[in-house]
């Protein structure tokens, strides 16, 4: 007995009809086309057509801490220098801007390599209290920017203990 005789089903027949996906449902091809249109639409939204060239920008990590008398904003800006950073305050919004430029050049015998990378960022941080702009201090150390924003005395939160009465 041959192995061919042991296999059941239509596996060895040559004229087996092929079931096409379009035959499953009359709406299958419509659904497939709608999916394709949505995929194309969302791929275009995330492309350069709507957002511009996003390859030359980066978003630094920023922490905002509110204390009793001040607000402290910390931003991680690795590989940047203090002169590449711009800080502004207007209408209770802190604006951080900067541009990162890095160029590497390597020459060795018949080998020459030059790499350039550029990136810029812009962050607007809404401030939860009125700030005294004359007393703002900024410090940049080892790629970390720390901005201390003292609150105006009238905007400082004062705690008051309230007694609970029992009846």
C-alpha cells in the first residue's frame, strides 16, 4: 500500500476549486477598501506633509515642581551648551528654546568621515502661579537646565488650620 492511499481528503486532487476571500461576503471587498483608505489617511497625518520635517527636532524631558515659595522647572538637554538655550517668560508661560548642533570629522589615511546632526526644540510650560520675573534664576550644569521661578508674595499659598466642631 502506498502512502498516497493513506491520505484522506482532496489534497492530491488537481482540480480542487479555490475559495477566494471576495466570495466570503459581498461586503468583504468594500471593507478591505475602507481599511486601505484609513491606513493611507493616518500614514499621511504622521508624515512631513502635516508636521513638517520632524527628523530635525527633539523634545527634551521636563519636570515641573511647585513648592510653597517657588516653582522649579528642570529640563534634560544632553549635549547642549548654555549659549544654545533661550529662556523667556510672558503671560505666566515659561518658554524654553534651543538648538543642538554636533559635527564629527575623522580622517585616517584614505578614509574620511564627517557626520553632522542638528536638532531644535521649543517647549511652552504654563505656570500655575504668578511669578516674579525679576528674581528668576537659571542654572545649566552637565546637560541639565534648572530654572527657579519665585512666586509673587500674593500668589503664595498659605495654609490655615481649620478646627472641626462637634455637636
